[in-house]
C-alpha cells in the first residue's frame, strides 16, 4: 500500500501539469520535431533575427521547440505535412514566436 501511495505522489503531479491546457498534443515523429527545430534554428541564425543576439544557440533551439509544441497542440501531423495547410502553420508560428521568445528570456 505504501508503494502505491508513493508512486501516486511522485507521478500524479507531473501528469497534472504536463499539459496545462488539458489538451494532449498530437503525435509528431521525432525526426520531424528534430528537423523543425534545427531548420528553425539555422534560419534564424542565418537571417540574423534580432532576438538571437541576446541568446545562446540552445536558447534559440528552445524557442523553436516551443513553437513546434504549439503546432502539436493545434494541428495533426497529417495536417502539418499537407501543403494546403502551410499558411495555418505559418500563422501559428508567427503568433507563438513572440510568446516563446518572452518565455525563454524570462528564464535568464
């Protein structure tokens, strides 16, 4: 009985706070997530986006990861790879990028 109680005390809080919007994100293959984060990082560094001047490379990758997480909460993997929904993905990225930057800057 004590073991079960201990397990519940350890795992229930992490399950409760894992998705604060109470919505489980859609499944995306890890190769897509990895590719998106690296592509986003390379594009921001190449284009010298202003927020990158105040961040380390890992911070920029965290921002990119935050954006892809927002997409996972809004679109299925099938929708994200479909060219017809490209503009929806762009709008999600544009809307969440400033929020993700602010969150990452607040960690410093």
